[in-house]
């Protein structure tokens, strides 16, 4: 993948920026794809068995 | 491991000037190292509500699956942003239902660039560059720039007002009722429009 945008594009984007924070995805505290979370869930299952 | 590198620009907040940066279409070991050594202490010190993602385990988890792509933004030898996308998800907007899109699974910007973490952010445009990359991946895959994502609450205004994405509202199937956003072909064209 190559992103080819000229410098002017970035200059113009500055005008649209504000102080918004940028992030996307399931919050880490609820994300089961982290190994640590999987381990926790596995332990919880074992404890409940 | 090698990666394609694209030349991009970020805004250095202290000078207000554009500075050269690199977009890598891979998350390399040094990017993970930066996350561990440089990002984590700052995030932990801030005791953020959502904590942080474990990018090492994410890369292990998703790298075996061909539908996932990995991206990193680097500037001044430091990692400024990380992103993982899924290239085979489907659209929800009625006018493009079931068409393929690129779904942003995870997008995180370095804590020193985030206004919610520091009053004195270092670089701006990191999120914008990563969104442009997701759109480009969608175009490259023949999906005409269509992308989707679940936004963390503090980013809703960015996706809606700054990027022009359509807000489909809270998604009850996702923890925290995160808002689901989608970008149409037309919105992507507008976002990427060259000056």
C-alpha cells in the first residue's frame, strides 16, 4: 500500500483539525483478543469449573 | 520484515510547521518496542479509563489471518500511531449494505499526541494520516474507499465532524454502546480530494 498525498493536502487538513482525541476499537478493558484477557477468561472458566 | 513506506506529513505543534513522517504498511518490532517502552509508562501514569491495548499480542493474534493489515506512523524515530484493519468486513449503511469495506479494528495514537492525555501535544494529523491509509487500502482492494469503525467516545466528533463519516449511532452489540461510523465512496472521495 502506498499513500500518495501532496504536501498541500496536509496543509489543508490542518485547518480541519481540532482538539479531538482519535481512537477506534473495542476498549482494552473488554477486548478478548489480548492474550492477557484470554488468560483471565480461561482462569475464570477454570475457577468456575 | 520489510514494509512499504509512504512519505507523509504531521504538524509539529510547537512550531506549527509540517514535518516529514513515514507511514509503514506493517507494524515492525521497533514499533512494538516503542509502544512498550515509551507509550505504556505515559498511559499508565495517566491511569486512563480504558487502559491500553496490548499491541504485541494483537499482532501475534491477527498476523496469522490474511484479512488483516497492519500500519504504523513514524516521525523522528518514534512511533506516533498504530492501526490494525480487517479488509473483508461488510457495510451497514442502507445505500451500501453488504458491500465490502475496510474495518478499522484498532487505532491508537501515541499518548504524547493526544489532547486528552497531555495539554501540550507533540504532533497533529496522526489520526488523519491513518484514516487516509485505511481509505487507500479500501481503494486498493476495490472497495472504493468504504471504511467502518467503532469510535471510542472521545473520538466521535473527529470521525463525524472532521472526517465526514456517517454516525450510525450506538451499537448495542458492542461493549459500551460505542458509536459505529461508516464512510461511503463519496465521503472517501471528499476526504482524499487533492488540493
